[in-house]
């Protein structure tokens, strides 16, 4: 007999490198699942760790092995400090995504660091982690994994859109949950904001001050990925190989690059969220880019854009990885073949008791 109530800590580090998101969540199962985020926090990376994670894509195998060990120790320290600071007790499990370094599902490979058994040894709680690997072995993209949470926790919205390092969407179509990555977002916007000395473009003010370069916009919108059928997912490899070289081929001010890329993001989202009079639920750090939200709304005039409370905006992914862990502990489906392209629905994640 499974529990009807779970107290877990969801841990997530995204490609935008904002830091490690932690959320202590209570999940309850009655007629349907409900949740309460009790405590939450984002721990920013040091400049040293930011540099390591940005460059890890080019590391040798030996360097990656050491990075995995070092990052697991860092993650354990962050988790232990979060537990102590918030006096969290009676924890059922720590459910951790780790940090994606390499994501090449077409080659049957994905690597999230921070998911070593060492994490269990240091934290001394049950760990559920490494959610993506099994899906890739089953022929899936290993992403996106959030849609099962959208299906069971946020089913009253037509579209669930996340604006993080990349934009991704999930929705129900003919009884199946569909989900995929749409385009890069903060991986590109933060990169160009950093060229002006900022961690990010506050409220999109820099982008708003720029002009849209129509030639660049046209090139961005004709990238092959956007016309590919789903399931499909994106990684930094895509940004480094295609997006940055394309933008850099234009000698235009950074403000114009930001303005143009936001227009590109909004257009690609509008091509996906096409249901009339839909309810569009948006989370992720990109929500705070007011200019981006305005442009999305402009292209989706009949759509009702819903922005939830700050905790849900900022910690939805940590929340859902917590939920994935709960489902894994119950041996229930937590990855949907309809969104990843795997051979079958499955219960993914490694458990270290």
C-alpha cells in the first residue's frame, strides 16, 4: 500500500545557469494529486562553477568524470544546507535532476552530472535521480520530462509553457499529452545581456530599447528544427552550433540582437499555441521579461495568458522533479512516450535508498 502523502525536496539546475533550485513540497493523493510548496530557494553558482559548467561541453572524458564527482559534492552541500536552514524533517526523498552537460539523444546519449551514489552517502536520505537516461535507452529524447506533472497537476490549462534556458510546451491533443522544446530563450538572452555587463536583461528593458533586424529574424525563423515534427528537444549544442554563429554574422548592436531574438521567441511560440481562446499558463524565469510576455501576447491576441504566483513561476521544474520522484517511488508512470518518443510509457529514475 502506497502513502497518500509525501514530503520531498525537488532539486533542479537548468541550462540558463541561474543556479540550483530547491523546493520542499508536500504532495497529497486523493481523487487527484495536489501540492504545497513549503520552502524554496535558488542558490546561485560561484563564478568558478559558472565557468566550469559553461565549458564542460568541451571537457575530456577524464575531466567529465572528475566534474561529476565535484558537482555531486557541491549539490550535496547545497541540499544539506537547505535542509538545515529550513529545519526540514521527515523527508521521504530528495528528487534531483542534476545538471545537463551533454544531451545527444540522436546518439543514444545524455549526461546529467550530480547523480552519483555519493549524493546518497553525503545527504543521508533516499535519493531519486537520473531521470533522463532510461528514456534515451528506450529510444526517446530524454526530454521533456515535465509534461506528466502538467497532466496531473495543471490539467486545467490548454497550454503549459515554460520560459527557461529554452522554451518548452505541453498540451493535450486527442487524449494524449504532447510536449516538446520550442526554441532557446534565456540561454541566448542572458548571453547577450552579459556582453553589456548584466546577468540578465531586467524586464526586457535592453531588448525593448533595440530594433528588430528583419533579415536576422527571417534567418532565425527558417532554421530547420522549427519545421521538424515532435517529439524533439534542444540542448546547448544547438545554440552553439547554429544560433550564436547566425546572430554573430550580423554586425548590429547588442540591443538589436536581443530585440530580434525576443521577436523570434514570440513568433515560434505563436506557431505552436494555436488553439483559439486558449488558457496559456506560463512559468520560468522568462516570465519576468515583461517585453517578451508583451510580444507573446501580441501574437496570441485571443489567448488568456496566466502568470501564477512567484513560487510556482520560479520553482515549477523543481516541483515537478519532486513529483517525478514520488511517482518513481510508487513505480507509477512518470515519463510519457507521447512526448519523448520512447517505445513505451515508463517509470524512470534511479533510486538510492
